[in-house]
């Protein structure tokens, strides 16, 4: 199990902005309903009772949707403000909320069927991206699947301009590798196989890819 991270510094996805405004910005600028619906369908595949962990769950919208679809869901985030907001949302009692970091997931080895990392990796250093993916592999069962929603190559000038705007907010150092389309290689280096991009969406902040891979 990953080490305790209770005293560690971290940058909340919302920065210091009110979390209500963050939820609105995500919904309006990132086609949240569209990509969440697609991601939930990919994760659950119509099955009931899967053990799913949403790492970096933020304010809990995705975790609650996964639970509503019939999964046993754990939502993990380092930000107590985000967890408090998540726990106040309708449907939240169906989710177990835990404080923790992506690079030290507070779960036992081989304890879940699915790991979800939605818009998390681009906030991490390159070294921590790798550790987070290795941690995901650690907690997955042998037939488990990781699902990652993350920025990818813009593909055209308009999406490139949108992604530069995102980098001004979230930082070029941690987002550059995403914009170069390096996620599949990162997954392979962490030991995942059968890496597939399942969907791709244009958003206000750039092109978003939904990628899945199997635990080796």
C-alpha cells in the first residue's frame, strides 16, 4: 500500500477558486456530460458490482455517476475541500471517500477491477505521472483495466490555441507531454498492455482523449 500522504503539499485542480465555480467551468468548458457519459459506459461495460477507484476524484461527479451505474466506488483525492463538496452531493453516500494522492493510492494490492484517472496526470510532474500509473497497476487485479481521460495532441490550429490557454492556467511543465500525445507510451512504461484510445473530444481547453489499457 502507498505511504500516507496526509501532510504533503499539493495543488488543487481548482487552485484557490471556489469549488462551485470549478464545477461550472468543467461542465461548460469541457463537455463534461458528454465525456463523462462516454467514460462511464467504457468503465462499466454494462456490468454490475465492479470495484472501481476514481483517483483524483475532485468534487465527485464522476465517482457518483459510476456508483449510480452499479459499481462499488472509492473516490480518492488529496483536497479535503473537494471531498467535502463531493460528500454533500446527491448520491454521495454510495461512494467511499478517502483522502490520498495518485502516487500513493491508499488501497491494498490487487483490490480493484478498474482504476479511473480523469484529468489528473497533467497536474503531476513527469516522475509522479509514472509513479501514479505504477500505483494504478499495483491496485488492479490481474484482469483489471485502467481508464484515463487526458489531454492529447491538439491536431489542428484551433485546438492548439485552446491547449495553450490551458497551459497558461495549469502550467506548461506538467502539461507538455500530454500535448505531445505521450500518454500511451507512459502506460506502456508502467507495464500496461492493450492500450487503446476509445474516444476523442474537442473542448474549450483542447482535445481530450479517453484511453484504456489492461494490467499486464
